[in-house]
């Protein structure tokens, strides 16, 4: 695809974006939930289906809604509450650590910049960028497997890892698309542009796509 066509691609995908297909964290941001909820929900969502993340987030924040109150909930209880999210025991420990860091280093407030967020053990680039973009409405590009795959499949970037994709997108993606890019690409990746055998026959942006590394499609 030509680089200039990304504007048309995103315009089409925004129209295609059904409420039911929005990532859970995007849903929470649309409801104007606070940055702490966005951060914890994003940590829970790693390697976990959205429907599981949604239930776990709701149940967890019924127990505690601030870093201070979260630390007063025992690790076993947190693990039991967020089950069956992936690696729930590990995530329970991560939640406690993150809460402690927020209290001790950031006056219980979630940082709004990449450097501070990445300085917290357990917070990676995907999580940090998602918090910055969705919780604070600041320009950031969150790259997960869907964003990495589709950006390369379209031919918009040519990269080997999600981190490389993030930096490639920072150089060429118009800033007006940074915040929405993850939301539209994740929804599109789940519904149509699947990892294996994408649904090219029903793809709304097929005319723009180079179909890089697509061996089989439906």
C-alpha cells in the first residue's frame, strides 16, 4: 500500500468498529474510567481473552479501587478474584508491586509519561503506551500482536518485532491516528484480519492491502 492510503484505511476501519468488538480497555476508557483502572485492566488483559478480562476487572475493583486499598487485599484473594486470567498468580504479585510503586514513588497516581511507567517492574511498552493513549488522551502508539501483524500485512511497515513496529509507526503514522490505531487494528484483527487464514473475501480494506505473508485466506 502507499503510505498516504493509511488515512483511508483508518477512516474505513473506524466506521467498521462495532461497539461489541472494541477491546475491553478501550471500553473502559470510553466510560471515562480512571488511569488506575486502565493500568490494572491492561495488566490483566495480557494473554487473556477480553471477556475474561472484563469480568476479572469488575470483580477486582469491587474489592479495591485505589493502590492503598488494593495492597490491603491479600495475594491469594487477588489471585482467586482475577482467576481465570492467564498467569493469575503472577499477575496478583505484579498488581501488588505496581500499587506499592505508585504509592511510594508517584503519590498514588499513575504516571502519564513513558519513562516513568516503564520504570515500574511489570509494565511493558504495550501497557505503558495504552495507558498514555487511553487514560490520558496523549499521543502514544500501542503495538500488540494484532497491530504488528496487520501493519506488516498491509505493507505499511516492514518489521520483525512489535517494538520495531512501534518505532516504525512513530516515524510515519500521522499523529492524529496514534491514539485510535490500536483500537481499530485490534478489532479488525479479531473479526477479519485473523492470524491464520484471514477473511480476505469480506475485508473492507482489501484494495489497500499488499497481503504480505498471507499463504491462505478465506
